[in-house]
């Protein structure tokens, strides 16, 4: 078993990152067993040494569902309301 160069390690970690981004099972393995995940992704034995720590930064992002895009009818209504406000400014915002 040979030691990895810094370039080999960087490439291996990038491989793990890419694979974890598209494979949920592999991502779980990388979080729980990083050494085994690295070995699986690269097909090469990982030399002994410090244990890798893998973080799931997706957990720290606030997410909110997006509203669906407006329908054709909703877009038309909004345009007509803008036009109406230009023609009849005294009625703008009255809702009717």
C-alpha cells in the first residue's frame, strides 16, 4: 500500500463528492464510513492515518418551496390591472 500524493487525494475526494451528489446511498456511506466510501469510489486501498471527516452542508441551507409559476390567466389579469391603473389611476388598488 503506497501513500497518496496531495494531487491524488484531492482527485479522490472530488470523485467522492461528485458521486455523493448523485447517489443517496453512497452519500450516506460517505457520511457514516468515509474511509470505505473513499476506497469504493477510487478502487484503491486507503492508507492508514487520520480519519476523514465528511460533512453534509446541505443540512445547513434553509429551503422553502417555490410558488408555482403564474398561469396564463393570472399573468393576463396582472397585465390588465396594470393597464387599468394607467387609464384609471383613481381605481388602482381598489380590487374592482
